[in-house]
C-alpha cells in the first residue's frame, strides 16, 4: 500500500453566510500527482490555503508528512513546498541569490545550501542563468525558479497552484516534464490548472470541486465511467442517415445515435467491436461512409457534466 503523504478530512471554511469550502477531503500518496480542478470561485484556492497552513479551517483536519498542519509554526510545513500563482521572487536579486535567501528561511545550513542550490537549478534547467537577475527572466523562467525555491528543502509534498499560467509552450513542457520526474523519485504533487490537457497528462487522480464541495474523485477512467460517458464513432456520410439510425438503434453494441450536417455519431461501449457492424449497417441501407473518427471521452466532458461549466468559467 502506498504511503499517504497528505490527508485532508472534512475541511470547512465560511466567510459570514457564504460557505467557501464545505466538507472537502482527499488523500495524496507518495509519488502521486493529484489534480484539484474546479471553475473559478469553486473553493480551490481556499482549500489549498488551508492545506498549506496559510488559512485557518473552521472545521476538519489536515496532515502533511504525518504531522498536523496549522497556521503559524509547525512541523508539517517542513514537509511541504508551495509554488503560488503569483511569482514570489525578488526581481533585483539573481536566481542564485533568491535561492540562497529562501533556503536560509527554510533552515538550510550554508553547506546544505551550496549543494541544494546547484541541484535545484539543474532540476529546473536554469544553471546557466544562475547569476542573472530575476527581472530579466521570461515568465517561464521565473516560474521555474519559483519551483526551484519550493524544492530546496526536499519536501514530501509539492503544491503547484496554476504554475504554467502565462508561460511559453517550451517552458510549459519543461515544467511538466520536471514535475513528472519528481514523481518518479517519490514526491507527492498537488496540482491545480486551468488547462485540461495538463491534468490529463500529469495527474494520476483528480478531484473535482464545485461550489465548495468535492463532487467527484478518481482516475480519468473512473470519472468517465462514473458519469456514463462512452466513446463515440463519428461518421462523415453521403446520403440520408435516417435509415442508418433506424438500423443501428436495436444493435446491442450501440448506446445511442444522433445525426446532422452529413455526420452520424454513434455512442458505443467498445469501439473496436462496434466499428465493423456500424459500417455493415451503413452499406446495407445505402449510406456511403466517407470518413470515420473515434472520439474518446475526456476530462472536459466529465467536467462539463459535473459542474455545467468549462474549466475556465
């Protein structure tokens, strides 16, 4: 059984009559990337703030690295590294000077700092810019240096709050590759993003939060299955599709059908088994199939189903 690195249970936070977080709970295991997704105002930032000990929870418990999290000084914060949405670096200092400063705040000795600063600069591929001031860095380079600062004390849990906002595609790819490498070495990751493709690529499990509640949790496959989504065989056709729809409806491999604008969509449980019967039905009723595409359900469809909103709403 995987070791639990972070644990939240029954988190609640209210601001007057408005409940921002209501009973949220989840676990993150060593080497796992857990995505916390939700539309704007869903409660993600409040949840992360409580998890990191920046905000007091009205109710619930939080543990990181086996220690209870609370506001103020506590052992749990030693096990956590935070990369916030906004860049938290001193622009008039160099990358190396920033890292030395934050390393001292984290309690590293001078000897430890000499080793760790070089190591984290290599992890984020900034070793050749270590002596340059942050003010001259691109947005992507600043993000990578922020990640380096969070890694100095070798935390068990790395919290990344939308770390790729405003960065170029090359830096985004570098950040995602670096996070995946950290997971391989056993680090747990809590990841929030407004880019669904990042969550699909990076996250082992996903929690969907909406209106302060965790409305679903699981792997992408588990979430898709839970809401009854199915792969769709999409046909580009020439001819009247009504006969094809009538022929497909009673077929046991077919879940549902729809048609319009020269296209027929057939939802099926197993595209590999369904494709040949669908083509045979089309030939039998005189519909010419000009193209076939299989569309697998993804997190976007799950998210829309659960929240009624796009991730960026």
